[in-house]
C-alpha cells in the first residue's frame, strides 16, 4: 500500500509539473479537440516502458555525456513541434473530419521519449524505487507502477478536457492559447538544448 501511495504522489507531481509533453497535450487539445486528443494522454504507457528497460539495464553503465546528447536531441524535437504549433495557431482552423484518427500520437511519443526529464526521473527516482520493490516482491513493484500511471494518465486526461472546454470561448481565445502553448514548447526546447550544450 505504501508503494502504491508513493506511486500516486509521484504520478500526480509528474502530471502537474509543466513540461514539453504537457504543453504538447495542450496544443493538440486546442487544435483538434478534447475527444481526439484524449488517446494522446496515454502516450506514457507506450513511451515509458522502453525508457524504464534501458535505464534499468544500460543507463547506469554509459558515459554521462549520453544524457547531454539526449537533452540536445530532445530540445530539437520540441522546437520542431513548437514551430508546427505556432503555424497552426495562426492558420485558419481546418474542418474536423468525423472519422479521422487521433492526431499527434506518434509525435507525442517522440516528445516523451526524447524528454530528458523522463530519463532523469527513471534514472534517479523511479528506477531505484522500482528495482528495490521488485527485489522485495514483484507485486510491490506493480503496485508502485499502478499508482504512478493512474495519476499520471488521469492528470493528462484532465488537462486535455480543461483545454478542450476553452474552445467554447471563441476562436480568439483558442488562438491565444495555441500561441501560448507553442511559446511554452519553444521555451522548453531552448531550455533543454541550452542545458545539454552547457552540460548542466
């Protein structure tokens, strides 16, 4: 139970902390609507397992410069997404297709997989907790993961729904939020590239 609650706490904090993935969710929800963006909130369930596996098996044995390279690459991906978000905010809104698939899922996987915060979290916080829990009992490790992703995915869904309601306030408001989310993505991208180059 304690590890489940610990997972809940960390999941809530990850969902509530502003970052590239949250900014991307906001941008997609404003652009495509909440219903078509909700599946994108499930991206951590797809992108995190490879990160966890790599961290648990390899990351501790590679040079520290690996994270710097990852940080620069992740920042470049976020800047590319920021440019697209800003272009979409200033363009005329396209008509929604009734049976179009959810947009942005693969791009969101790229954002999350290239986000150094995810790697650092699983390297320094989540990974050691998960490894210790697994050594004690696999059920405890599963309880930790269950609590973490319950609040992380739930928080993502809440963000998408709140952003989707903003569309009712009119096109100017939506455009303003789109510009804000694009600017947030750009800021995160520049920050990540700068930290990667500086080696901070």
